[in-house]
C-alpha cells in the first residue's frame, strides 16, 4: 500500500493561500522532529506507528457548542473505514509541529500511540460499541488516564517515559505551548476547527466490527501488554 505524504493536506492549504508562507516554512522545517518521534516510538515499542498526517488547523474541543469551556487537541486518534477496510489514523495538528518542543511533540505522539493500542484492544474484544461519552473536559481527562496501557510497559525508552510522565500527570497541559499557539496561530485567524467532545469518539456497527481483520501476532502482543499493565496497576492499589 502506498502511503500518502503526511504533509499533503498542509501543503494543499498553503497552495490555496490558507496557510501563510512563514507558518508553512516553519512547520515543514520542524516536521523532522515529528518523524523522529514516530521512529523513536516504533523502536521503543517494537510496534509500527499508525498512518499519521498533519492537519492544517488548530483543533479546539468543547463539551458542547454552547460552552465557553474548551481545550486544545494537539493530536487525535481516529478510526476510519475506507472501502470496507479498517484503519487507524493519527491526526497531528500543524500548530503542534510548528511550536511544540521536541519532548512535548514526542510525548503527545506517544500518548496517541497508547490510544491506538487501546482502540485495537477494544475492537479485538468487540467493546467499542459501549464506549462512554463523557460530558466535560475534566471527565474526559480522567477516563483517558484510567483506560490507557501503562507507558513503561509499552516503551523501552527512559527519556521518552520521562517526557510522557511530565506532560501527562493528569491530562495534557502545556501553558507555554498553548500561549504560543494562541498568539501565533489563533490570534492571526489561521484555520481553526471546533469539535464537540461527544464527536471525538467513534462507534462502529456490529457488522463493521465483524469485518475487521486484525493480525493475530499483534493482538497477542497487545494482550501481553494489557496483562503487564494490569499487574502494575494492582501493585499500585495494594
């Protein structure tokens, strides 16, 4: 399968005049940090990273369209069905690539990778239909933390683990990055997408789930990671 250029949507937005030259040049110049992060995660986990692409907009999430409470989503894990074939795509926002520090970018990419593993685990166990939708950003952060695989089980890279634990003690917040993004992206009226939190989940029909074919070796590895994660959590409780 031929992989698309991960910057194709971003380049297209630049050609159309939606993204200015200075932001385009900066993002393309710094994209190697993202590539290095993906390579690092693959090496640290022994698992291939899903298809990723750079979204040419700032993704703002709120509990609902009438709410003043919002958060910036620097990346999202999106399951898609293309011609009856299942794929997971990681959407990386251009502002993260342009203004994020290396450690932050790598931590967010790793965090989304954990979402990817969780998603595959749920699909393998036919659990995706019952996924809860939470009503506010705090609840979303809480459920996020309770569901994910243990990073130290998945990644054999001490520095990467340090980045994850520093950036995600209880949901991701990086005020310096957020300030930069608001100043250099939002205040310049560059592209922005508003999504409601209840649209940030995907539910597949039983029929769609039954058609998904997963690699048995991959599923076996996920089960091992889940078992090790569970043991660590139990130790923490007692």
